[in-house]
C-alpha cells in the first residue's frame, strides 16, 4: 500500500487558490487520487488525497508553503491507499424547512446514523423560498429509512424526501400532477357551483371526498348535478378566473427544459384542464367531460369518470407511451383520489395534502410553492435561475398564495 497524504486546506475563498496549489504540487509530480471542495459564505474547504511516492516529504513541504503564502490553514494526515469504496444502498435525503432549524437537522442526521447509514456529502439546493439541504447517503434501505424519516418530519415540522440515488436519479422522467388544489389554487367544481348559487353545498361534498370519506365517482355525480342549467359560457369565465399555484409555471418550465414528459390527470373537467395544459405546453391532459346540450350543462358527465383508479391507469399509460419504467415516474397530488396514482409512481409527493394522503405518500411537501418539488429531484434553485437567465425568462419572486 503506497503512502498517501490527506490534505485539507481552508480559508477565505478567492480566484486562483486551486490554481496556485496545483501549480506547486505539479512540480513534485504528485498524483491526485481524490478531490472535493465546498464554499460556504466565501469560506473555502478543499480536501485532497495525494500520492508522490518517494517525494512524499517534499510534497508535504510544498503544500505547507503554498498554504502559508495563501494565508490558509493546512492540515495533513499521513495514510496509505485510496479512499474507501462507498457502500451500496445509496439514497438522497432532502430536507425542506421554512425555516430549517438546527434541531431538525440534528434529528435527521441522528436518524440516519441510527439506521446504520453514512452521510457522504451534503449540499444546499435552495435558500428561498424555502431552505433545502440534500444529504448523499450510503448504506441505507430506501423504504425503511423513508418510514423512519417520515415520523421525524412530523415531529420536527419539516418536509423530508428519501429517494434512490445514482443513475436512478438521472435521466428522463414522467411527472404527473393533479390539478385542483395542486397545479391551481382552487377547486374548479366549487367555482362552477358558485355560479349556480350552491358553492357551500358542493364544497362540503368535495372536502369529504378529498378526505377519503366518500366514494369519488358518486360524489362527483352528486356535485355535477348542482351545475345543471348553467350556461356553457360559465366555463370560460371560470377558466379565466383560475389562479396557478405559486411556482407552477417554474416547475413545468424547468421539467420541460430537462426533456421530461409532463401530464395533468384530474377528477375535474377537461373544459378547464385542457386550456391550462395547452398554455403551459404540458404533454398530456386527462379529465372528465361535462355534458352540454343546447348550450347548457345538463348536470351529467360523459364517459368513464376519471377517479382514483383512473388516475393510476393514466399514469401507467403515459409512462408506457414515453417508454419509461414506473420507477422513473413522479406523481403529485393532494386528495384521497390521488392515492392510487401516488402509490404506483416511483415517487409519490403529497402536496399540501389531506392527512390521509400525507400518511400514505412517499413524501409530503407542506410549503405553498409547487416548484419545491424540483428540489426533491436534486435540482437546485441556482440551476433553475441560471436556465431562466439563459432563456431570457424572468424568474418570478416567490409569493405566498392568498390566505
């Protein structure tokens, strides 16, 4: 086993630090075996594993001299061989907090250690509108660690996602979203019912259905009956009144840049969902169709109802059409009728969801920004904003939805 030096250099970051260091050790014909650097608030920490054979003593002297000339702290540890091979069971643990407290980070890291896993790397993905930190973990079992951290998320009041790392986190994906109270802030059927003077009645049924207390198909039929007699012009009025969830445009725009397939699957109505999908350049949209006779709503829907099982079938079909395995699919929803879709997807995300959904989904996001889902996929806020700048697209400032 050849002798190697583990060198850690830290100090104020500035241009040319790495260049000066490697220029100096190049004269010793040193070999670089491992290398990692991080900068936090302009403070640099650079770790290197170097080998120089019989010139090891000279290498150590050169490194210390360069460190002094740069005004940086140098720590050197003698050893042998390369860095140890990372363990299998690689996962990404993502924590979202607003704010992200030290206590929450402490609790999560303790859970990971108690699981017998190791944190190999840590990076920040966003500072606003929420603080997001990603842990690169090895030696973990995804499903078990996910369950353990889900409990900690509730205790600490943060959102935590656990997903397979490595190649499983890269490449094309299918992202399928619910619409009402997910992509948009409202429940469309309640907006339509308001035009019929029956909004409160319909809202009560909607809440029970989304909470899993009522069969969705039967509840939809009951609610659509309340719309009988409305002029079809109301549909356009409601479409114009729909408000997207904060971050919705950023989410879809970024997913499309990555070459992802994006779909909407809704228990609402294609008359509203279709134009939204077209505006956002979303690939697929599936929803119920209202029956209209002589320019008025009849209070009935046409064809099979897009219910809980129908949403899951749509996701499976879209994945097959895109040539993607289910492991490369993401589903986002808030109600009980989204549970089958969340369950069949590779990653099911409960977005500001009802308790029954949060309990059963792979992970929950409880901040009001839909683009926070991007952080769960390992995409940083800086990457999003850089892509917007290159396209000349202004990144909107995060804004809370109206209360």
